[in-house]
């Protein structure tokens, strides 16, 4: 049969793009354009890093995870803004350092973004210091409010920052500043990272976490895993957890014997999350369990589901 060249080109194009329409679309290689904040002072509290870019994914087939200097961290895609919210631990920022942040997308397609640098600045002796915040927390979805920052070494024109963004700040005296927190900073339950910087935004205080509260969290349930096994020697493996009562504040645990360690988690919706089992947990055959926890108020931990690491 003589095929028209246009038809042959069309068939070839389908093959290059992944074959038949029944095949899942290929994930892009992600791209990072900005980090907010892009630096923080050593000794700060845990905070949420915002990663701005393109090609991020979050669905039952897989999710983008941010790697902090080569180690995965819990990552949730904000479907409204398209940004990734990443939970950075206090232990991640305890000491001055320069490190790399990358985003990894799962197969099919996918890949690792180009690294973007993040700086953990040393604490300087003359830097501002935060002693307390007033109020200490607020409810999600509330109105804009004035935050009072108490501390020391404050000077005129020192700005208060919220997740790395400068707030409108009023100097009261060397031990007190006030700042206007807009309503769009407290839309969802979680936390904000508050710091005081000198006007050049280089010398700053260790950040303090500001809680954004909501109703009591439910106790989650976990009903199934997909996949529920992997071969020993596998690379980092994404596992879909089905259940109920999940939230962006949920965390995951991996238990072998009496030892429970945290797993990075990507929140999809109230009935599905993805956990990332790192290759370091998949080196030897055996059985582990995965559970999901929600923090107080309320909250609790789901039942444990078995995950098998089979012989390679």
C-alpha cells in the first residue's frame, strides 16, 4: 500500500511522543526560576520554601519532589499558583552553607531540573534578634493584621520579612517593630517564616515560625498502597497512598522493626498522598510499613500498611 507522506509523518510523530493515545503523557523536565526565600540565617526555625518554575506535576501517577542538597523533602504543588511548597527542617539550616535545590519529576519522561543555589548565612553578632511575636498565631482565612515583633538590635528602616518577602514595617524602637501582614499570606493552614533584616537584606535574624491555625485535624486512614513492593536495589520510588483525612500538613512514616523514620510526602487531596521511599531504604529484601500522620490539634496516626522489598 502506498501511504501519503503526511500520514507517515503523523504516525512517526505519535511514536516519538509516546505511542498510542492510551499511553500516559510524558512528564516534562522541571525548571526552577526562583526560590522564596533564597537565603536564611543559620539557626532559624523550620520553614516552607516556595519554588517557582514550570513543568511541575502532582497527580495519582506521580508528583514533583524537591531535593535539598540531594535529599528529598516533603513537597506539595499549589494548584492555584503553580508553586511548590517545600518543608525545610530546622536541622537542614542549623549551620552556614551554600547548597543546591533541585526538582525531580517521575517517569514517564520527567527528570531532574538544573540546580539553583540556596545560602544559609552565618549569624552575625550585631544582627537583629527576634524574642517573640504578637499575636503568636492567627486563623487561616482571616483578615489582614498588624504583627508586633519584639527583640533587640532593631534599627530604623529594618524590614520584617514573611517567607522572604518584605512587609510594610514601622520602627517603634530598638526592641520593637510592627509589620502589616496581608490577608493573602494567611489563606491556608500552615506557617509563615518571620525574620528581621537590615535594609540590604543580607544581615538578618534567625527566622521564627508563625502558626496559621484552623479547625482540628482529622485522624487519617490509610487503605492501600500502589505499588506495595519494590525490588531491592531500586532507585527512589514514589508510592501512592489511598485513604481519607489527609491534609497539606500530613506526614509519613517508614517503619522497619522498631525503627520509624520520616518519608517525604506530596499532598494530592484528602484521599490521596504520594510518599517517596528513598533508595537508601530499598537496599535489602524485607518488609516495612508505611503510615500517615496528622498533627495536633486533633490529628493522629493511621494504621500501618505493609510494603515489601523483594530480592533483586
